[in-house]
């Protein structure tokens, strides 16, 4: 079963996004790199916080359940592109020393984010063609294409264990998997705690709970996602059906670290490559979420589906078993 989860996860992630994400990011300086990867932060922050609950009822002490969540976040069209800013590089015109020539004429260009389609190209300033011996076309910067993904899938196995005093602990994740030798390992883990509120309200006909969770996803040394969620949950069981809803707060942050190589023109009018270490933090735009869903129970088995409204809306479906 573990190998099945890992294999499916690799198919979903590696082929669509992460196999060449390092190569793509290495074509960006800090500012453009932040804007290129920001939708990825929001998308995975939203999906990682999905499927945390399918009922507000807390498991009885030492009862446990196993669930598999399969979710897809929908990428808004406005997050398929961003406004790329030209590198702030220039030289003194050797023909007219009173004139400064920027290496790139266009100050801004629209280009694909990591979820978009076609990247643009910062073309060299035509004035550079007049400088003898300078092969100016070598300065052109083609920005990378996106993965062209309208939805971002995620799969998550999860274990829940009931504890005394109306508490329930959640553990989710999967083993480390090597994406490739250049990037390294892909890994994910998360923990959460749910507490029953309805136990303090006598004869209440619904279940109410609060929950908090922390999760971490890393892609080698390239990207590290940290994710916090807190939510309020309400559910009502009607025979074999359970209606559940909740509102929550997300906080997602990603640290990115990579090497960026760019070109300059030196005093001899020759093109040189310069390598720079890039490191930045970027926050996702996912903050407030609202979820509604339905669960069907048959003996020990559970089937459920829910929909979350957030910056990126998410559809989630899952199967579980509880003892």
C-alpha cells in the first residue's frame, strides 16, 4: 500500500511540476523568482490544509482511523502570468560616454508563472548592436514556460487516533522519495490536534470541534513549505450520512534557495557570467477558508467529499476506515 501511495504521488508531482522546477527557478533573480513561484505556495498551502476533517465528532479514546484524501486546487486565470521586471544592468556607451545603455530595453514584460503557459524573453537593447565586437544577442534572457496546469492535484494518507478528554491526534505524510539527483528528496509530514467543544454543551444536537495542524513539505534544498492551519468544525449525523462544514485560517510560507547565473558586459565589452546565491521567503495568499462536505458511512468504511472556498478553491474526495 505504501508503494502505491508513493508511486501515485510521483506520477502526479514529478511529471507535472517538480522534475524541472530547479532549472526553471535558476533562470530568475530574487524579485522575478518570488512572483514566478508564489502561485505554487498558495496552491500547496491550500491543498495541504484540505481533508483535515470529515466530521466534527472526535474519535473515542484509542479508537483510530485511516484515510486517503485526493484533492485538486483550481488555479485562477490571473495567477497564470506575472509582470517580470528586467535585470537592473547597464553600461556606459563606449561611443558616447555621456549615455547609459540598459542591457534590456523593456522594463517589464508579461510572462508565465509556474502554472502558466509561455514564458517571454527579455531581448537585448538594440543600441548594443552598435558596439563593435559585442555579441549582444547572447544577452537575451528567455524566461521559462510554466507547467500549464489548470488544477494542482495532491494525495495524502492520514492517521487519526482518539485520546482521552475529547482529544484526537492526526498524523499525515509519506516517506521520502528521490525526485532526481540534482534536486534530491521530496518529503512531507504533518501533525494536528482536534478538541471537542460540544462535550461542554449538554444535549447539543450537533458536534463542534476546533483543530490546529502544522505541516511541512520539502523539495531537496530548493523549496521548503511550512504550513499552519486552525479551524472550527461543525457536523451533524443523520443515519449513515454526516453533513460537515468548517471555517479556518491558513498560514503558508516557503523558503527558496538556488543559484542564479546572469550575464554582464565588462569594461572590455565582453560578456561575462556571474553567479549569485538566491534565497527568499514568500507567503501564500491563502488565509481564510470555508469548507462544506458530506460523508457516507457503511460499517467501518467511510466515503466523503467536500469543497473548500479559498483563494484557490479545492475539491476533495476521500476514503477511510475507522475502528
